[in-house]
C-alpha cells in the first residue's frame, strides 16, 4: 500500500504513523506542499492519505491549501482511507462543506480526551493526548463523534468507516514532542491548559497513544 503524507511544518512529522507503516510493510511518501510549490500526490497513486497538522488555517486561501481539498474530495469519491490530525482533520471537514472556526478555548499541552463511540473496538475510554490548536471543526452530518474533551466537544470524528479526523495528536513520541515545543514554544501562551513549554516536554508520552494510533489506522485500512 502506498501511503502519501501531507506534512505542513518541519516540526510536525509522522511520529508513530511511520512506525505503523514500517511494521505493516507499506510504502511511505512525504510531501511538503507549503514549501515545494504545492506539490501533491494524485488520487490514483494514493492508497491512504495522511494529513498532518500545521500553523496554517483551512480558512487561508493559498492555492496549495485549496488544491489539498480538491485531492481530499477526489479520495472521498473514490472511497479511499484518510487520517487527519489537527489542521488535517479541519481540512477534511472544510473539503465537504463544513465550518472551521475559532475554538472557544486555546488548547496547547497535555489533556484528557474521552471516547464517545464504540464503533472502533478495544479503544480506552480516556487517554492523555497532545493538544496544539485554537481552531475547531464542525462534525460532518453523516459522521460519528469519536472523541471529546473537557473544553471542546468536537475532538474527533469517524466518517463512514475509513476516514478519521482528530483535533489533537496521538502520533508524536517523546522526541517529536520535544521538536514541536522547541520550535513553537511561544504558542503555549494563553492556553487554557496553563502548561509551560518545559512541562509539555517533560510529560511522559503515554505508551497507549501509539497503540491507539495503530488501531485507528488498522481500522480505516481494514488491516489485520
């Protein structure tokens, strides 16, 4: 299977998604459309699309952002699996006509998310996840609410049985968290979670996060 990844900033990489791809024997291709003049894969050469986070907004009007949404719509029509994290999840909802808007709170740091659906088997009822956002998405009408948090209901959704969008991050390991915070530490200011950059780095990434990331990807790709 060819996995095409859309990465939107140097310090937010694939994390455990790369581990999953390697263990499952899949080919991983990483694109940087924000940097390389909007270079994107075609729908035909995509078996699974991963849309990572980034500092931009789906409400921005850069050509490459609009072209990403065209690709998302093509893949939805072709019924191909997709996973979006943060900005990536927002792009999916925006692509099908739903609103991305300012969140009532800015969440930056570690906080619990709560499972709202039993459609995907063997997921913990609550997990500690990394949050790095101040925008939020509408849940598509035909999608299922997957996760919520204390401060924000719309934290994750499952569309059909092959598209997942999460407002937060399960994919980073400890090194990934350090890289995110080292480069974007100022973003932690004014977060409702009230954590310093060093506190975010020092928090031990729960081992369950990688397990859950694997289960989510296995589910949308029908892996055994």
